[in-house]
């Protein structure tokens, strides 16, 4: 496009508006008589409203308090006189217009500024009374479908003296946001509710304020805001203790223990989960007991206690079924499946993840389906079916409704591409997962992914950065107490040492990896580590040790039923002339 050339012709110059956009008329300098001319659009609109007859003006103001749009049945419910003539007059004057929205006839302000001016023209006392009248009308008109109007009920009660109703409906509105996985919005809504708790009588504030904090903490988990979660709950610890309510205490310690687990503080996590479980048992709160067993099962899978994890997972499922909590039953099956993966019980793992998916479908929760998809991808990854593993993890990524699940799906998708041998696909996904987990402060996941990234650099021949990453991974894994992380990091260090020709270091690292995996009863990882030790023994010329490690790996891999890995072991046996 040709650039417009400047011109000196004043007639050709474009007109330029003054920056004061609110000014619409300027009086002549010599104007001495006549009514004053309004200076702003708001004043023009207010003058138009003031010229209305009393009934249309009151109706316009009532509609303004209702909102930018007002359902006609609701407007009838709050208007004391005959509605239609005044409504038609306001539409004729183009203050309002009618339209259909969601199958409901509504009237809407033609301009949002008109609504703002009409709203501000209502005296404060009358405005507050109107908000209360509208809120009660909403409860009556929508009595059989209140969830549709939780936001409007919260809005109107929030502008009355009834702070308790404002808190009630804001809490319910936040619950709707949570059900839609709009956790950031839920946290915001609950924070707004807290401002209304401050308007309650002092003696009635402590319990609802703590309940709001617990609800916020629940939404902070999928957002990966673990440090914020812990800080929030610690600020309410004294209030929790003063209430001396075991039902509240159980939920409080469950959430606080969960936050400490993600942050890698095993001691604090164990303390709070134990205290929470005892409180929930005293309160006969099956839901909180089940949730605590679920979280312990989840943690057990990666910390290296899969048999304990299976026991906790089964107890969680039983308690949550008894409590009729299908939303939590799905995650409990998911955690159970993770522990079966660690033990190499792959069919049992897939069965558990199928159950998780079924419960997720029942309650319409994509988060459960996403978790089950990447957990199933882990099974296919171990079996060497990398295309299916990649598809499962990509499905999880597509379904993921929250940052935490997205980070987990990216982690295992990156590992699947790494195992397939495609570093160009693996590294960006692992790096993005790492960025998210660092942001969350999820140190356990950071340990695993650092090991995977070290492995990727090693395969690309970048031994120095690989060595640095693997060392960082091992240090972090030991600090947060994840045996699986220790095993992955130590095995990578062993491979790197062998590649550098440091065979004694390789032997030491691989032995450390084997001990970690044996302590975790991670059958598949034990078998893979024996394969690594067999290859190291071959380089060292130790044929007896090579044969022992290879035989152990072949036996375990056959038992696990992982054909691709069995084939790899058999190929090594053929190369080395080992007995079939």
C-alpha cells in the first residue's frame, strides 16, 4: 500500500478529535442566557432520564439495578405496578430494547453507559433495597434452578446488608467454577466472599473464614500454587485449633499435608496427613479419610512404596464408595494404577486406569480422564509400545483442564518421545514440563524430569551438560525422598560414566540405581538396570558377570510380558553368544 503523502492544503487535512472524549458540546464564549448546556455524555443522559415521567423513570432505574440485561419475568416480579405501558415507552425512546437470550425474553439497555448513569441516579438507600428485592425475586423465580443464577444472587445480596446470603451464594458460585475447572476464577470468587465475611458479626466470622480458606486451598492444587496453599492454611491454623472441630481439622490437615508433599517436605507432609486421618476418623468422615488414603497412595508410587500404595489405594476406594463420592473415587483408582505400574503389574494397572476413566466419565470430569490417559501411557511406554504411549499422553494433554495435569502429561509425553529415540520431539516437551514444575515448586517431579533431560543430552553426545543435570537430579531426588527418582538419576549417571570410559564410576552408579529400584520393587526398572550392568560387564570383559546380569534381565522381562524389551535382551544374548 502506498504511503499517504503530507499536504499543506488545510481543506485536505483530516479532522482531529480533542482528547477530552467526554465533552460533547462547547458553549459559545458570549453565551449569557438560556439553560446551561450539559458538559458530558453522562450529564446528557441524566438530563434525558430526569425528563421521563415518574413511573418510566423508576422502571428504568429498577432495570438498571437488575443489570445490563433483565429477564422480563424477573422484571415483572420486582415491579409493583403495570409494566407494559412504561416498558414500551422506554423502548420507544430507545433506552431499552427487547431480545431473546437463552430461550428467555429479556430487555437490555441500548447503551451500557445509559445503564451506568441510570444506576448511579438511584439513591443509595433505595438502591440497596432494590438489590434485596431483586435477590429475593431471583430465589422465587428460579427456585427450581438456582444454580443458573448463583452469580446474580451473589451480586445482589453482596450489595445488601445480608452478608450471610452473599457468602452463601458466592461459595456456591465458586463450587460451579470448580466443577468447570475454572480454579483461578474460583479462588477469586472465594476471596470476594471473604470480604463479606468481614461484614458478619465478629463472633460469626471465624468458621466461614476458615471454610473459605479450605475451599481456596482445594483449587490451588490443580493450579500448582503449592506454596500459596501452605501459606494460606498456616495463617488459619490458630482459628482451626480454636474451633476444635475434628471434621474441619481433618480437611485442614489433609490439604496442608498435600501441599507439603508437592513441595517435597516429607516430614511435615507425614505429620499433617497422620493428624488429619486421626481427626477424620474421630469425626467419622469417610470422605476425608478416603482422600487422605488416596493422596498417600499417589505419593507411594513415586517415593518407592508401591505395595503400601496399593493398600492405601484400596482403602481409599472403599471409603469413598461408602461416602458416595464418585469425583474422588476416580483419582483413587488412578493412584492405585500408578502403584501397579511401578510393580510391573501392567494388566492390573490398565484395569485400574479404565475404572478411573469410567468414574471420570460418570461425573463428566476431564481431569480424571486426562490423568488416567497419561498413566495408561506409562504402561504402554514400559511395554515398548511407544506409538500407543505417545497417543495416550497426547490425549491426556488435549483433555487436561488445569496447569498441574498439563505439566504431568507433558512430562510423560516427553519421556515417551525420548524412549522412541526422537530427541527433537522429546526435549521441548520435557523443558516445558520442567518450567511448569519449577514454577509450581513440585520438587519431586523436577527430580524425575531433570534425569530425563540428562538422558536426552547424553544420547545427543552432550556429555558435560548431561552429567551436570544428572548430578542435580540425584541430589534433588535424595532430598525429597523419591526412590524412583534416585534410580533414574543414578542409572543415567552410570550410562554417562560408561560413555566417558569411567568404568568404575559407571559400576558404582548402576549399582546405586539397582539398589534404589530393588527397594522400590520396581520390576521393570530392575530388569532394565540389569541390562545396563550386563553391557558394562561386556565392555569390562567380565563374561561371568555379563551372563548373570543378562540372565536376570531376560527372566524378569519375560515375566513382565514386554516383548520389545525381551527382543532387545535376546539380541544382546545372540551378539555375545550367551545361551538362549
